[in-house]
C-alpha cells in the first residue's frame, strides 16, 4: 500500500534528510534546465540533471564552470548577468532576460533566463532557470524577413497597394501617393472616402468594402469610378485578398488605374459595333438577319462578308481566343489576314488553308475557330469549310432543317491540319444559319433554325456563358 510522503514544509523544523528529499523533488529531478549561481563571483555551484543533459557537461565539470563560460559573448562577463539577474545587487523580484549561450559542442543557442534569489543550505544563490528559445527566435527572424520582403515587394509594385480594415487604411505603399495625391503618413488611419467620392454606388461589393476587413474570406475584384478631392476622375480596378496584418485580420487592396485602358476599350467597342452593322453585300440576292450579343464588353466573335463579283459573296463567322482588348486585336489581325488570303483565292477551303498558315505564323499561342462560306447565286451553290466551327444549318423551303458538318481544327492550332469542304445547292426560299459556339450552349439544332424573334426572346431569359452570334441568310 502506497504511503503519501509529507512535505517538509509541514514541519516546523525539518530534518536535513527531509530538506534533501524536498531539494531532489523541486530541483534535481525537475525537467526545467536549472543552475545555481554564486552571486559573489558568478561560479556555478550546482546544475540539475536537465542542465547537464542540455549543455552536454557532466556535473563535476559544470561545478568548475563560471556563468560566463556559457555565454556566447565572452566580453559581457559577469556584469551583464548580475545586472539582469540581480539588479543593483539587491534581492529583488524574479527577473527575465534573453541571451546567447554555447553548448559543450560549440553550438550557439538562444535562451530565455529566469532568475530569482534563494537560500540553499544557508548560502544565497541565484536560482537560474533556462529555456531554449532558438526555434522561437528563428521563427521570429523568418517572420521579420518575410515582412521585410513583403514591404520591399509592395513598395516596388507599380500599382497602389493598401492594407485596409474596419474602414481604415492601415498601410499604404509609395505608389498609392500618386493615386491619392497625398503622402503615405497622411493616408494612414483615414478612410478611402476621405480622398475619393464614389460616382456610382451600384456595386454591392464596393458598399461592403467600406466595412470589410475583419470579415472578408475570399478574393474579389471590382471596378469602380472614383472622383478625387480635386475632381480628377479615376476608373479603378480594386482587387482584394484577406491577409493577417500585425496579427489582425485585414484586406490587402491593389488599386489599378484603368482610366486610359477603359477609354481604349470604349473606342474598341465602338469600332466593333460599327463592324457588326454591315449589310449583306448583295442585298438583292439574299436577306441577312443577325443576332450578336457579347457576353462581355468586348466580344471574341466576328463575321465578315466580301463581295467577289455581282453573283458571288464570300463570308466567314468566327470566334477568337481571349476576351476584351486581346480579342479585339486578334479580330483586327484576322480581318487583315483574311483580306490577304482573298488576294490569292476565293474558294472557302483554300482560304481556310491559307489562313491556317498565316495564323501559325502571326498569332503565336492564339487560335481562331471559324467557318468560311461562299454563296454563288449564279450557280445556286453554297460552299463551306470548317475550322473549329464545324456545323451550320441548311433549311430548304417548306422542309425540315438539316445540320451539316464540316470538320477541321481551329486555325493556328496545327500546321498540318486537314479541313473539309461541302457543297450545298440552294434555291429561292431556302435559308442558311451560321452561328458561334455560344449559341450551341443555349440552343439545340432545331431551335437554331427558328426565327430571329424566337431566339432573341430566349436569349433575353438566358444567362450568357459565351459570346453569341447567329447569322440567317434567306435566299431571295
């Protein structure tokens, strides 16, 4: 049966044996690294088992060492230890300080030292408990270096960057001074509205931005027109991502001035819309109905008609890779390349082959999905070749529609691509429907052969996933 030992503190006059038993419990067998240091000369009078194992010295050697023998900086001497561990030489409250120590093998470590005075066997000692904080110090150093790199990158960034939380600016980089028209120190602690007023408040995300910071959980991007205090107008793209800044949740905001690029987009939109108002070159031969709805401001869809002579027209419908300005530039390049091809041939298949080689040469990684067709009203024949847009619809007068296939990879994808061409005879009252892949996502083949009014109504109810272009040619 186990017998509980009575603590020596319960005795008014504990025996030496009881004192040694208590000493073993709180010192020798303690897992904390503990030393007893003589305050008079700094010699180590004792070290517990944990200290011997940690520093790599046997006890007999430890008792011959001076506290300065453990210090990495030998020049600081005993003075530093006494000043930190026993300020003014008085028996004061416990002290905590940090230092660098050396192990027996020469390895340098960072330590946190806790000291206090105690009497052991009638002799005053500095009771010294040591904690290895090397990993903590390394982590803090890595964190400082990471923060410094972050600040360096942020300062070098050509865009305005803010750290924003609870409606307040916590940090601003140098580039933000240009957009805000103020020095960084004038911006810290202020709200964005102190420098700008929002012209339009349609954006729900922008409204949330005024209070976001501690609650945001995902990335976002919005565009907003802002008016600066000096009435200068900015179109701004604001990208935000949640971060931890100085141990608090916040938002990193990147504000990019897109004023000039918006103007370029507006000019490109006007040009693109103008090109889509073209009429069919031989209006006395066929009637053209067109449905063109971009999913975004600038579409990647296009269509072209070119009059060969009084009986023939060659055309093309297509979709280029990319969106926005990239799409507009690719369409402009395609129009030039198509015009060059027509100097060589007016046959759809040969034109597609020529375009493929030119696309491989000039468009780099971009490619074009298209269908080229020629209507010969004198012969009553349509020829079509496919390159990524691989089907169209033929609707004979008073008959069911037919979905026709013309195989071929997109232009610019493979240098050795093979393309198909088919010939379809037509007569008065027949119809041909050509369309981009955005229409295929919304309608089946039967629907695509229906009227302009039907498709317009249906698209108004749909959520566009891609640009939609539909051409209906009714033979007169």
